[in-house]
């Protein structure tokens, strides 16, 4: 979950886990596709989804392992809607390795955070201004897709009109359909969706949407390629707001690193939770159709259990790591300046100035109270 004071996101170390039965695909109709080269970009037009994939091949940025391919660019999904992606082949056995997507949370925070500071092919060491290869990158053994979503996040550009997780899911499904038609060798691969923070909402909802689309394709009610969904991984996820808002206070009092609230303040905040937060969050129980109730819960609970707690604690702490100060960043966010360099942007095919997190996307989600419904049910399913 993204807080009003944006700082670094915690490191994720996940593996492919879990299993469900494998799904097949359907043969593409080549008449539906058109590929051309233009100004150093490959443009793949996809009639079935009325979209196009525009990308640079092997930019030489970040992943410099000999023989390992990469693609970066945009999926245009309609007028003024372009979603940024960066794909890296696996360093080992790419022809058989699984396919995985990484999504950062926020909502509205770029997946370039995960790419450059967590588990991508490159990272910044100490005060270096150029990245070096990360030997622990997830693309050691998986073909990795990093996507900036919803529209308006990171390098993605266009009208920022998505205001719920449910609205965001079809965009990722559409991306996967176009991607698999452009690169058909990935249709039969095992697929994993990995995310963190607000991804506790993205992950369960997107996985549920994918599986429902698979069922529709199986029954002949929809066209497309099934996705062999074998794994959903969530790190430090915002899944169950009712429990997690309360835990802000208990953790601030009982964590072994730095006590932020004494016992008297803990009692005060538990009482505030029961009086102001719990009643309104109990009214937000559905993914859609309760915008007013969920928005009220978003405002009340964030005010009582986050904003007021930060003030009352009178202790300098970082919400992602209470051991360090509010303004401390670890690892350093050198990548922010790197991605705004004209030579880097030109090389990877980015056509808008990079922003780590979008206040507009965050605010749009808050208008519907999207983050306040519980996703633990879908996560279990």
C-alpha cells in the first residue's frame, strides 16, 4: 500500500509456488496481425483487441548478459492509453523457463521500483551512476515482464481514468493476449503473477479475472489464449484492511525494533479504531457498487490509524522500516535520475518523463475506496 509520504518499497524475495491445472492455447489467425519496423521500433498491430505493441529490441540498458534478449515499449490500448512494459528473457534455459509478471503497488507506483531496487536484472551499487548486473535477478530462471499500471503510472501515459482494481484487470489480460500473439512461444509456459503492497488487491483480483477468462474460453464464450496460471505471489500485501489498520497501532507498540506508541497511546488508538474506523469499514464489503461506503472508510481509517498515529508517535520512523528515519532511503533511489536521462529514455523507447508514483492514480482509486474491501477471500481461492 502506498502512503501519503512515498518512500522506498520493501524488498521481495519470492519463488514460483502453488499449482493449478495447465491450460492450452488456440492457434492465432495471422490475418489479425501486422508487424512493421518504424524509427527503430517494432510495431505489432493486433486487430482482435484493437491495440498495438510498440517496442525496442535489445536496448543494451540494464540487462547486458550476452545472448539474453529484452524488449521495452508500450501497449497502446486505445486513444490516449499506452501501458509501459519491459521484458527480459531468462538467463538460463529461456526456451523452457516460466513466464512471470511483476507489478508494484501504490496504487500508482511504478514496477521500475521492483526492477531496479529489488529483483530486476540490474541494480545500482553504492553511489554508482550506471547500473550493474544483479546476479540474484529473478530473470536468472524466469522470463520476466515488468508493467507500469494503471495508465498514468511510471512510464505509462494517457488518460488516468481507472479508479478500481476491477477496472485495471482487463488491461493486463489484454496485454497478455497481445504479448502471446507477438511471442507465441510463451503461450504454453507456466505463468506466475507476483506483486507487493497494494498488490494484495491487484494480485487476487487479477488472478481471479484470468481464471474466469480461461473458463470462458474453455466454454466457447470468449476468444483468446488461456493463461497457464500456476502461481500468485504477494509480498507484504495490503489484503485485509480491517485487520491491517488495527495492526498499525499494535505493531507501533509491540515491534521489537523501535516503540512508537506507549501503552496509553495504544489504548487511545484501539479505541479510535473501534469508534471511527471499524464501523465504516464494515460497510465496505464488495469490490464494486459501494463507492461511497468504501471511500468513507478510506478517509476515516487512513486519518485515524495512519496520519494521526504518525503525529502522535512523535518518533522519526519510516513506515516501511521502523528502524530507520522517515527520510532515509535504502536502497538509494539512483534509478529515478537514471530513468529521466534523455539517452536512457531514447534507448528503451520511453516517450514520457518517468515518475516513481502518480498522485492522480492514487487519488482516483481513493474516490471509490478501492483499497478498503477485503481480498483475503480471493487470495485463498
